[in-house]
C-alpha cells in the first residue's frame, strides 16, 4: 500500500546528525528518493520501484553513489538506481545511468519515470514547497497521485544504514516514541521488505542534544500505534527501543 503524495510540511528544527557526520568524517549521502507506483496501478515489485539520487549541480554527478547503494539492494534493483540534476530555469533534467548521462525535458522525464514503473498517470493538485529541493518539487508537481515518494534522510555507505532523523518525540510510559505520518511509515516498511537486502538497515533516530541517541530498526513487522496529535494530525507512533551514547553511536555508523 502506498499513499498519495501530499503537500510538504517542514519543521523548524535543524538536523542534529549532519554536523555530527562532518565532525567525525563519516561519509554520507542525502537527497535520496524512493519513488513507487501505487499498488492499485502496479503490484509488481520488480517494476514499481525506482531510487533517484539528486545532485544539486551537474558537476557533482558521479557514479560512486549509484554503485555503493546498489550493494545494499536486492538484485532486481541494481539497474533501477539513477542520478539526476534538475535545471529549473530550463525545465531540463540531466540523468546519470550506468555511467552515461542523458538530458530530458521535464515532460519527457515524467514520461520516462512513469513508463519505467509501468505506472498510469493520475492528476494531482499537490505543489512542492519552496524549501524543498528541485527534484522534490518536480515529483509533487509532475508525477501525480499514482506515485508515492519517500525521501530518505541519510545513507551511510560504510555501514549500509538508511537513517530517518525524527525531530518530534512523544514521551510515553516505557520510553520515547517518534511520531510519523502514516503514509511515510507504510512506505518505509514496504521498501525495507521489497527492495533492500539483509545487509541494509533502516533506523529511526531521535536525539535532543547529540549525546544520547534513541533508535529503532524498522522492519516489515515493526509495531506501531495509530495516534492523533493536536497540531500535527493523524499518524502513527513507534517506540524507540535502543539507546546509545555518543561514542557507541559513532562506532555503529562506521560499521
């Protein structure tokens, strides 16, 4: 099950993890998107997923990321990881695929994505935020509601961890719980089961001060509670069942 792309919402709290990566010289990637044709339009796992890495300039484009992330995917996904750079002024996309680059108009890129996922176009009124990246805006304004988009916060190549940094935590009896939109939660569980191999992990992470880290490894069987939080709306809460101190956390990331 995948959920229709909605309007983007952004919190004001900056990442606590990114400065930590830089300080400890931990190589990481971000601007990673998993796009999925919704199940009612295509139920075939080998064809309904694509992973796109957005490069914010054409000079940054290189194949290293595409090759590294493929080591943590199931075999059928190895040719379904693409790099791209969007020029919003020209409405043009430079695509990196198997070490070669190709250029598409926005219209042709939209058609390429839908055809590659064997997905029917369904019009949507969603619009991207000015605070989002060009590719994120493109998804919301061009792909319509037949496609689900999951933005993965960070990928750590040394350990194969995909990190979802959460900035809102519920203090409940038994320990902290992170609050997640239902659509994102379902999409994360699906891609964990459908496209990642056993070497990879998806970790939900919350830290208040970058000294103590609360974590949960997400799987297809991760338990959750439906919950409505005033000011946030309906979603799910997931208990963070592991606690690491700073040095333990850094060691874990390095693999």
